């Protein structure tokens, strides 16, 4: 499959925050970048990308993120975090902050 991109898009964008909203028909994720002062308080922010997607795609995205996080964590996270038997247990999952998963 060929995917076309403008030269400006090839570098991607950096985000260190996201906000998620939804309606009955779509989800919207705003990816933002904040700059912080010496005390770690956010000073300025910029919306770097807004992505609208269907509920079906959100479900597929969550599955892909969980799969990739599990693979990343298995290789990159300290063993103390998961114990010695990393492959024997359930992989870490991404859950909503309110615990409604």
C-alpha cells in the first residue's frame, strides 16, 4: 500500500498531552504540546493535531496500542516492575483513568 504525504508531514509532530472527547458518532483526540517553566508548571501550549475517528476505529486503535505497549514493556521496562516472570502473566493494559474498562 502506498501512503502519500507532504514533506512537512514526514517529520511528524511531538505531543506531550492529549484530550479525548466523543459524541454518539465519533471520537475526537486533540494532541497538544506544552512548554513548562522551571517549576514544572505549563506555560504555553499548542494544538499540534486534531484527529476525528469512528468508534470502530477507536476500538481497533486501543487493541493495537495494547499489543504494542505489551511488546514495548516486555523489552524496555525494568524487570522489577513486572517481576521475573514477565511472559507468564497478563500483559499490562491501557485503561481509562476512571477505571471503566
